[in-house]
C-alpha cells in the first residue's frame, strides 16, 4: 500500500488562526460547505478539503491549491456550516497568509498583518513627504505655506509635480508592479491543482483567458451573481456586487484622470496645445470626471463598510486585512476631498497639512499594494487565468 507522509506546519496553523481562521478546529468534515458553495466545481470541490488541510497545518497543500483563489468570500458556506467553523474566513485567512509571504522584504508583510505594524507603515511615507516639504520650504525662503504669485493656494508650490510627486509616485508604482510580478510568478509556480480535466483539442491563448477573467470578474462582476444565486442563507446585508463595482469603476476613472493630467502636463511641454494647468477649475471636464470618481469611491466605500458592519459575527468576521484596506482607501478619499475643499475655502495651513496626509496615504496604498488585500486582486486574477487555462 502506498504511504503518504504528512508534514504539519504548526507555525502556519498559528498564522492562519491570527489572520482570522480561529474557528477552523470546529470543523467535523460534514461537507455542507462544499455543497453550499456556488463557485465550487463538481470535481474536488471546496472549501471542505481546505478546512482539513488547514487544521492539519498542511501549508504545502494550501500553497499549491488554486481553488483557494476561486473563492469570492461570499460567506454562503459559513452561513450554512452547522458547526460555526467559518470556512469563508479560513479561505480568506489562508490567502492572506500565503500572499503576504510571496514577496520580499517580508518585514512589510509582518507589519501589514497586525495593528502594531501600522506606525512603521505610516512613518516611512510621513518622513519621506516631510523631507520633500522641508527641502521645498527651503527653496521658498523658509516659507512652509507659500501662496502662488496670484495669491491662490497651489499645492505644487511645495509638492512640485516635476521633481517630487511624479518621480516619487512613478518609482513607487513601477516598484510595486515589479514586486507583484515576481509574486505572481512564484504563486503560479506553486500551483498543483486537484481534480484536473484533460483539455482535448485546441486551447485558447492565455491572453483570451485573461480577457474572460477581466470580463467576468472585473468589468461585469457577473460571477458575483452566482454567489447571490447560491442556497438561501437568510442574509440581509447591502449588496456586495454594487459596492465592489462602484469601487472598481471609481479607481478606473481616477486612474484615467491621472493619466490625462500627466499627458497634459508632460505632453504639454512638447505640444503646448494639449497643456493642462493645475489646479484645474471645477468646471473643467477632467475635474468634473475626477469629482464624479471621488463621489463613486465614497459611495462604494460606504456600501462595503456598512456591509462589513452588518455581518453576523457568529458566521463571518472581518479580519484586520479587510479593515486595513477599507481604512486606507477611506483615508485617501476623505483627505483628497477635504484638501480640495480647504483649498477652495482658502485656509492655507490646514489645506497643506491635509494634502500632505493625502500624499502619505496614497503612497501607503500603492507602495504596500503587494502585501495588502489589494494585491489579492492581482494574485487572484493570475490564479483565475491559470484555472481557466488548466480547464478546472
Ligand atoms: S466547515 Fe462546517 S460545513 Fe464545512 S465541513 Fe467543516 S463543519 Fe462541515
Ligand atoms: S465564501 Fe462563498 S465562494 Fe468562498 S468557499 Fe464559501 S461559499 Fe464558496
């Protein structure tokens, strides 16, 4: 008879427990969750098998488990679990523990995993932008809150785009992309799917699978309907699909606006006709679009925050990772809107301080992306492309 040696990793089980999977030991393997999950495929369904791997500390199995990334965290399985083992929380905890270790420096992943790391995460950009402020104030004859020649508040007087904001955010963004890419390659190399299908005939290129994933998961959020079409769970929480769509579309609008302003600014140096001056007037179309994006962001955040507050703690709880991401996006949105209001109200000191905080929070959002729940979006997309290519 073939023998199988199990290598339990107790440190991994402890990390899972800390990341939100503390109820997993209650599982008695009834498989109700796998039946309840609207996403699980018929061959080797989840999350029952993941529950047993997690409680045995089988880190290798969970790391190689592509199914972990198919889960939409809808909570149907937890609602119907007769033991209160919270399988949805365990699936989220396993993803958090795995992707936090995919990238280096791992110290950031450690800081990201608990509130005690927050002061370090905040201190890095706070110091960075303070040094920028101090240097620029030196150029302005020691003036920390200078006005433009026409007497208006212009944040660029201190946080000058060409030499501070643009290069710092470019480096941060592309640095985060590079770290994420390495993380994705590492994750992809670890996958060893259970219950594969043999794909006969011509298969599609990965690029078309990526398009299918973007269409189903990002653009239309169609897969979220499958969660709602699952077994009745008597849940009454705000619609997660609407909150997610508002957030995703607002990010797209704000990214588009940023790109247009960057093209207008840098392109305007070569083609003066396309030059965009900042700050833009409130009636300028790009500014109108930016403010629509900001309002959608606030609305999406409100829906998702309210939904998390409505969760029944006996069935599903929000982890520190969930609150960290929601919190940082709230701070980015609120400081962005507030900085604009204070600038228009012409109160110079608070306007500059709030704008400084806005830069700190935006930097935190992008620089720590590979270790935060937002990085999950990229890892998950990669995993979904993988499962479609694999034929799961
Ligand atoms: S998590 Fe709950 S529903 Fe799933 S197998 Fe364990 S006890 Fe059953
Ligand atoms: S949270 Fe939803 S998608 Fe994830 S395993 Fe449970 S039922 Fe399936």
